[in-house]
C-alpha cells in the first residue's frame, strides 16, 4: 500500500507540474500577443509614413519638399481636381476653382476664384498643399503663388500637359505628392490599357479608308479649331484618322479653307453652351457640299473629356473613335 501511495503521489505531482508549465506557456503567449500586435501596428504605420518627406521637381523647376501626407488640399485647376478625386482624396480637398465641375462633389467645395485666385481665401482654408498649374494662363498668378509660399503653404506646380504621356506624368506627380502612388500607378496603367485596346481596333482600318476630320472648338462667326500639339490631334492619330487642320494649337480658321479640305467627319466641342451645335454646322451656309454635312457626319462631344488633362481623356478618345468610325468602335 505504501508503494501504491508513493506512485500515486508522484503521478499527481507530475500532472501538477505539467499543468503549471502549460499555464505558464499560455500566460507567456497572452503576454506576447499584445507586443506582437503593437509591433505589427508600428510596422504598418512605419510603412505608411516612410514615403514622407518627399522631394519633387515641379513644373516651375522648383524642388518642392512635402513633409507629411497632405490632409488639406486646394486645387487651382479642374484637371488637378479630377486627378485628386480619382486618387481617392475627395475628403482632403478643401478648395477648388469656379470652373471645377467634375465629379459632382467638386461643386460642393469652397471656391477660390478662377485663374486669378483669391490668395486670402486660400490661406483661410489652411491647406498644407496647393496644386497649381504650369499653363500659360497661370502666368499672371506667379505673384500669388509666391504669396502662398511666403505664408508657409507648400505649392506644387503641375505640368501643362498637351499629350497623354504628360498626363500620365501629372497623375504620377500628384500621386507621389499625396502618398497615393499605388493608386496613381493603377490609374495610368488602366488608361494605357484602354488606349492600347483602341489602337488594336484602329489597326484594322486600311490606309485608303482613313477619314479626314475637322474638330471645331468655337462656332461662327469667330471659328477656332483643334490643331497640332493638342489632345484631340493625338486622339485622331490614335484612331488612324487625319486632322485637316495643320496649324499648331487652337488656330482661328478660314471657312473657305475648311470647305476646300472637305472633311469626312466634323466634331464640335461646344454643345455644353451652344444649343444644337451639330445642327448649326449642318445648316451653315456654303457648307452643303462638304462630305461630313452631306452625310450628316457631324457629332458634338463632351468638351471636358477631350481637352481636360485628367483620367477622363480616355473616355474622350473612345467618344471620338465612335464619332469617326462608328462601325469599327461600336
């Protein structure tokens, strides 16, 4: 019996030791879990903030240093606004120009004026980043931008894009400045993929079937058109169409010259402020023998989609493609 109790005691003692070790291991694990979670959280936070500060050479040839992810952004150009919204930063935008109309949320933002922006209004919004624009229209605002810098506000001048490659650069620049580089990469990759798909369809258009196109951006009596070095000219090149206007930029055109060029398709871009834009061209005196008019191939397209240097330019290409080659781009 004594031997039996000795063995039983030893067994119970072993069980108690094992239970104690197990409890110690559990306590050790429980104690380690908060530390592990803290370390993981710190790692994520470090990863999220390690892109700042960032240095960017902007379109004004200034080296801009952005110390931390911007939380309050003012945009001085509709294209910058569209890009910033596309990057998922709508909540961070606190001010836009009077002309910002897309997306709809932009209409609800504080207005800071037009090209001659209100410096005092911008300062009152307390932005930590102002997205300016490198276009010639900003020339008179150089002094205003310097006043913003003198007030301690970071100003980033985005390029005046006139080509798709320059638009990609603008999107990537804003993405880098706002800590949304991955989203910027995603947007530009999607744009390029859609352009490639359009080019693939356009490749089926034979040389003898290429259409001559005239793009009118301002109606009579002072008629202006889209010439070389414009998005619309590049769009026509992408879809294998010919721009009959050979002058650069946005030249004032002579009606007789357009009639003599005899375009197959006429595209207008001012339907948003001129009712029945296409019908006006169709009924224009002296144009009745132009192929586009005879065949009723006059189409009005969304002006912002074909001129504004943002993500919607791809939609502009698709719209122009359907207008010029409806059978190919159904």
